[in-house]
């Protein structure tokens, strides 16, 4: 099986403090095929201690990008997942389990995706989590839910690798908004001609079809098939 391309996925460590943890994170990432490490608001580390724990993965640290803040580090990402077990009034109201996130992230047709991990002692703050697109958690036992930083990174990277090995290997460009609008407009016009809508109705269905197509990242052939299906059903109804 060919090695999956995980180059668009990055691990961001926000406020990490321990050299040993950073070295262990590098090793955890490399074993799962990830190579992009980003350090946000992190201090200088003891490189000898880091290399001891990284073993043969120290090059991830050496090539890591450094930013003064998480906001700056997220500048080029299209999706960011804050990995945290905490909930609270000011935090994200919904959290995905890491396996579900990994499957969805791998199926995205493109764009940079970041897994964001907080400080070893306190995790991500409410403000840091707010900067992320969504919250992600690792289902742990309530009896002892705390994970070491490197362990959490290992699990998240493992789930991402699993998703990549079981998913499609092909790639395509999802249909752009203009093409979706045109296709949906043709389908809705056909339904309107049949009297499917009452006066001035159809907007809600049009928006639903458009949003569904965009969220599903339909390929051109899938969009054509969807429109043909609606047109066929309309034709049968007309008879």
C-alpha cells in the first residue's frame, strides 16, 4: 500500500514547555507519517533533551515553524481542531471525538488542517480554543481522563493515519459555488414549471441543495448525477 500523503496536516503545540514532551511529540508524529510541526508561543527548548526523546525524529523539530501566537500560527489553515477534554460556558459547545474528526478531515478535498494542543499543565485556554474551528476530544475514562501531551498527539495522529489508509486515494477539485448555483437553478426551474412550488416559493429548497452540495464537496460528476436525478423525478411526476 502506498504511503498516504499527510503533508497538509500539521500539529500545533501552543505554549508547550517541556523539551522532553516536544521530542516525544516529534517521534509520535513521525511514526504516523506526519512531518509538519508548528510551535506557537513556546519557549526555547533544551535541544539535547529534546533529541534524546525524539530518537530519529529530531528533524521535525529542526524544520518546525515558530510563531509568537496561536492566532498567527493559524493564519494559513483552512480547518483547525483544538484537542481538549474540557468543557465550559466559554468553550466550544460541541466536541467531536478524534476518530470522527480524522475521517472527516481526511475526506476534505484540500486545504491545510491543524491539530492544536495546549500547554502540558493546563491544556488550551478558552481564548485559544475560540481561535480553533472546532473542539475535538479523545474519549478517555472519567476515572482518570488526563493524557500526557505526547500521548494525546500519538492518538490523534494514529486516528488520522487510520483514516488515510482506509479512505480514497484519488483526488479531485470540488465543484465551485457558481456551477452549483447554476445546476440547482436548473433543477428548481424544472420543479417550478411542474407547479411543485407555490407562489414565490423555492428559495429554501434552492439554498438547501446548494449548501448540501458544498458541505459534501461534490465532484463535477456527482453534481451532474444529482441534477439528472432531480430532472428525471420531475419528468416522471410530469407524466
